[in-house]
C-alpha cells in the first residue's frame, strides 16, 4: 500500500468517526428532526436556519477534504479527469 493510500485511509477512518459522533450527538438529532419536520422543530424553539447553515458548512468541509485527498492521489487535476 502506497504512502498516499494509507494517508487517504487514515482520513477516511477519522471522518467516519466524526460523522458517527455527529449523528449521535444532540446536534445530529437536531439535523434529523429538521429533515423530518422542519416546522415542528422550529416550534420547539430550535433555530433551524443556524442548524441548516452548520450542516451546509460541515458538508462543504468534508467535501473539501475529499477533494484535496483526491487531488493528492491523482497528482494532476484537469477537466478531463472527471
């Protein structure tokens, strides 16, 4: 296994752990509640706009990490790669 592959595997395990902890935390339960019944969650006093913004920010961070790891694995990124 190459050095880059072990680096990617390391980050994969770390991000899977973070996602697991996030889903089972209070914030994760709030994300799930918003996805099922946004109006009900808002009526319970949860600021749904800030939670949605946090969700978007976390997903963009994970996508950025994935893109950086993909770029380091392929060495060159060009429009023809996709």
